[in-house]
C-alpha cells in the first residue's frame, strides 16, 4: 500500500527492488524501484519506466560507443564475441568494456544498434558476418562481403532493438568462413559497437 503524506508534500508510492518486484502485477500497477531509482509501471507484459527525467527521453537516454583497440585473433568457422574494450563514451555506464563486452541498458525502450567489423589476415576467405546478439543468441545479421584470397572483409549491421531496461543485454559477434590466420582488425575506424535510446517504452 502507498504511504500518504499530509500537507502539500504529495504521495509516496509502494517501493520495491528489481528482484523484489510484485510477482503477479496488475496492468497499470506502479511503484518506486529502489534498485534503478525510478518510478515504474507494469504495462501487462514488462515493467516500464514512467519517471520523467532526462534519462527517459529519446535523445538523452543511455548511449555508448566502443571500439576494438588492437587486432583480436580468432578462429575461422567460429562465432566469436568482438571485444570492443575502448569506450568513446558511455552516458549511463551501461556498457561493460572489461569482462562481458555487453550493453545492458537500464531504461526500457527501443535502441538503435550499430556494429561494424573489419576482418582479415592471411586467409582464403569466402565471407564474413557480423551479428547483434540479444540475451546470448543471434538476433540480427549484418551484411556479407564475398571475396577470395588474402585481404580484408567488411560487414555492418544496424537495427532497432527493444530492451526491457532490466535483464536484456546486447553483444557484438563476428564469424569468418575461411582458413589461415584470421583476426578482427583493431582501430576506431575499423571495428566498433554502438547503441543509443531512440524511443523510450
């Protein structure tokens, strides 16, 4: 039950942590999430932030950009996480650039995600793919560039992805079909991972 405060100071709603959210909420049920520091409501399928702050508006929500600083050795015919460890910016500290190399936004909404991969080495290559992974599985696949012989292969993926603001996370993966010495090319111009809130839920 909410705690009503007298005078002109307003009303304090029910409070819970992310882990302690009501197990069987009703559509429209709202409360203060002390873990996230925001007011949220159950819309019938997910908890959505309804706190009016700059972090919930498109244009001022979570955003990050990170790139692969140096070449990352990989095995051909293997789906490999791209370890973009150098941040250019991370407005809400939602991107882990040291351990899991994943983006876990804390505002529910629709995120524009961009990944570019330059792959190469001494390789007899046929194709290279780049992927947006959501919650550990393939979600969107990028373009494929066909070639043969020694050289570089470039792939890009760009997509709009819904994230629930609590448990959903995104990662960048690459795949090379070929043989020989293979690597993902480092450098801010070559291999990068970016996302920003385009529209709140």
